[in-house]
C-alpha cells in the first residue's frame, strides 16, 4: 500500500516545524508521499514549506476551505491507496504511518483506522476513542486524563469514528462514502464519515500504536469559541439529517430537534443579562413573565420553524433597520447554527439520499453496537433530560445511555 499523508494548515507557518518536520523520516520514500494543503494562508507558509521541506508537495487554495475542504483538496491530488490525516498542530511519533497501514492490512473489513493523540509532553490522553450523543455531538473519552490511568483501545477494536486529527482511510472507501462533507467546514466531519462507513457495511477500528503528540487545539483556538460553537451546533443538526435513516429519524428526531429548540428557549427566557437589555426581534420590548419571554411564547404558539426563520431574517441578516442586535453570545450562537442548518438543507438532503442508496446496515444495528449518549452539556439540559416532556420523546427500544458529563470526560481509572 502507498500512503498519502495530508496536513491541512491555515496561517500555520509557526506550526510547520511540528507537523511537517515530524514527517521528515518519510522524505524520499516511494511508498509514502506528504502533502501540505495551504488553506488560503497569508503568512507565507507555502513558501516556507517549499524552502524548508522540499520533499513535501504543497497544494494551495486561494481561500480557506475549512478542514473538510482542505482535506478534500489534498485527497484530489493524492496518489496513495491510503489517506493518512494529521493535524498541523500535531507531531507524528515514529512509525505512525506504518502502524496505520499494518492495522488496515490485518483487517480487510476496516475502511479506516483511528490513531491516538496525546498531550505535547506525552503525559495525558487527548484522543483515545469517541462516543456520540443522541443529538450527534461527540466526546473524546478520557481527554486530559493521565496516560497511566486509562487503557488505550486494543488494536482492531471497533470504533464509531476515528479522530480526523490522526486517522487513515482507504482511498476506495473515502471515495465510496463521499469523503468529508464539504458543507461542514470543520468539526464532527469525522463523526459523519464514520457513520457513513458503518452504514455502508465497513468498519472503523483502533490503531493505538499510531501516536501523535498534539498541542491541544492550537489551530482551532484561532477560530474563537463563538464560531466553534456555531459550527458544533449547525453540524450536529446537519449530520443527523444527512445520516439518520428513516427509522432513526422517526424514533429520535423529535428528541433531537426539541432539544435544540429547548436550548434556544432556555437562553431566550432565563438569562437576565439578555432579557433586560435586548429588544424583541418582532419589534416590542421583552417583558419576562414567570421566567418566560414573549419570544419564547411565540415559539410555542407559531411553531419553531416559522419563528426562528423570521427572527433570523430580521435580526441576524439585518433586515430590521435600527433594531438592536441580540448580544447574548450563547443565544446568538444557537440562532446562527439554525440559520446555517436551514441555509444548507438542500445539500444536506442530497447527501442523505446518496447514503440511503448505498446503505447496507440500518442505524438500529449501528446503535446496538455503539449506543447513543444522553449527556447534559448545556445550561438547562439536566432539567430538560429529566423532564417527562423529554422522556416521552424517547423510544423505549433504542439503545441510549444516560450519563453525567464527568463520567464521560473522566472515566474510572484502570484497576
């Protein structure tokens, strides 16, 4: 097998010494090529790469395509049978590519392998294995836990997805599944790809000896918490829409969309710093009553889709001249995520139809292997998940696991 290692960077000149330099042992080898995708950078990283790492092939994009678009651009030019993805703020430990390839060769049923990420000083786990929630958020189990407290997965252990910061995927499976969804830009694209591969009857497995040190979101921190939050929420909705089969949508769709709306209502109605200073998007002053705003009542009375779209058009798109903008970051994050979901729903639905054409495994079968989590992660989630209203939205015969956030982020130490 020939491997193509793809490193995507945006304004990452200062990080080339971490990612590309660690791949120097593969320079000049006929069975490994290294591709740097310069994703619309303006800091000269392409020129630095060509000067200091001439053995790496540099591909430039005129604009930032996001991680998903950057990887897709690299894959279009790649010549390998296996695509190996490495974050630009990660440094490959010796043998990373070989361990991915060996694991794939030992498991022909596997489309992709997930390597491990550890902290830069190698003392703590960064990515071991992942879990997915019922509303398609993802958790890195044991992130930040000392490496001697939690065992890594066994080689070949099935996973619901592989972390895009250190993974390998067979080229034929990448092409067959449609690669990363370009509409996602960044975040959860690896969850979506893993779901598609499982639905197509292929496996994602662990390659724990393929290890990279990670500086810990050195790249994503430049994006800022707000924009990351918008992408998290928008992408979770998009992935549920594009990947859930009909039975899954029927069983859990109500809970997924009601939970998203509950978070909007919770921010709109129970945050005094917002309700005290911001005008109603429909033109009147908010008068909180019994902990609920007029805007929240309209959500219930007129239906969520019409109300959210109307509010977004007037407030977020600037169609209500002279009205103040919503300045609560959490509420605005959720609303912009909703706008992004509606804006891209046509492309999302086309991706859903393509998967259904290729599907050989039902979501019920997938969730039997990888049960979805119900984990409170936002203010108000705990009370909502315990409520009768939420419980009635859950099917009785689908695999769901209720957990606390601390259980997921800090699993029990090894015996």
